[in-house]
C-alpha cells in the first residue's frame, strides 16, 4: 500500500479521510498547524481518535506515531516550506491530498492576510513540493463558493466562475488556476474537489449544523441569515469520503481534473433547522438577520461527472445525517 500525505489532518474532512484510509490499509502521514480559528480542543479530540495524544501533538515539527493506525502526524504549517520540503524528501509520497486551508467566508472579510498566507503561499509550497519530489497526483480542496451568486443551477464545473464574492472564494479559484498551470508545465495530475456544505460528526464549530445544534440544545437563539431565504446542498461527511476514496482507487488519465462533490439535493435553510428541531426534540428560537457580506443565496451541485466516471452515489438523506450529528454532539459534549 502506498504512503499518502494528508494536509489538514486535524480538520473535519482530513480527520475522517485519514481514519478511513488507515482502516483500508494505507499508510497515512498527516500534518496540521492546529490554529485557533476554532476550538483547538476539538482538533486535539480528532487526533486522539486517530491515536495521537495531545501531549505529543502540541509540539511543532516533531514526529507523532499513532497508537491505533499506520498513521503519523506532524504539527506544522504549510507556510513552512523548508520543513515541508524535508517531509517530502523523507517519505516519497505517491499521492498528496491537500485539505489544509484557512476556512470560512465571513472570517475572510475580517482577516484577509490569513487567507493569503495559507491558501495562496501555503498552497504554492504544496505545488512546489509535488513538482520537485515526483508526486504523481495532488488532490486538493476547492469549494462551492467559487460559483458566487450564480443563478445557473445546478452548478456545473464547466460554467464560468470569474465572479467570486468573498476573498475565500477568490483564493479557491486561484488554487484551481495554479493547479492547471502546474499540471500543464510539470505533468503531474491535479484533481480539484469543489466541496458543498459538508456536515456530520466532528464537524466544524463555525458551520451552521454545529452553531444551530449548540444554540438549540443550550437555549440560545440561532442567527438565521437572509431571513431564512437560503438553500444549501448539505452533504454528509460519509458521502464526501466515499467520493474521495473512489477517486483514489480508480485511475484516471487527464492531468487536470475538477469535480463538484455534493449531495445534489439542495435543502431550504428553514427545513434544515426543522430537522435539527426534530433530532433534538426542542424548538429553535430564531433571530432573523439580513444577508451577510460574502454569503450566497443557494448552492446545488451537478455531480454527473463523478457519478458516471467513478460510481459516486451520495446516499445520506438530511434527516439521517442531522440525527447522526446531534447524537455525536450530545455524546461528545456530555462530559465537557
């Protein structure tokens, strides 16, 4: 089995993907800077589930070895090109799955430099390491946010995405362009994944699923933007991981590839809130708010390419996914 590098391994998708690949017999090297954009204890909790203790993981640029899996972890920043280059030399990765990034649309308005450093400089470092160390394939996280406020739905990867409405979205579009350039010049494969509103156990605290559940269970009002007139292609984490695994395990030839990876069934925000109310047995107190700068009205993924080429098939309905998240949330925070 090959050795795969996963950046952002203490993040939501990176954690689930690391765990699944290890269970399938792959050797996984994970890196993450464990920044404080959201609760770092949740990140340490994910690493602990992968067999890496907090005491080990707190130290920068030191090898941590899992007690559960063929998984090794380094706390490091992708902006640190010297250490990154050393890591690539040590392990000779055949494949890199780049999920590390400064996330969040709204935060990109408050702290733009964080996005320039991580999503542009850090991303360039990954590309350069792949180029110089003969990595055969780079798979990387893009985002549905690149579609901006397009009304041409469902979104297709062939449509124009030259009008992002947040800096976060602009950096993700830039990542796709940079990948195209490197595939063209240096002949290694790049696969971009435009993720659509991923949710599920161990999810991010800045996302609606987590924010709403936390508020409802603790008797606080939830902020509902654009007065609830929003829809999202909510995609359960297991469907996302299933799609990535299919891309890993089936060889494909084009050097530059780009896919939407979503549920392809948009849900109205108010309906999503109702599912959380059902799962918690509680009624939400709604604080209706205007549209937030950088937010989009709707997302809806056309996933035909992924379905036809790789057999991708999202299976989780929102009611089941929401139930799973709420049960995880109550269990995880019961003793916190």
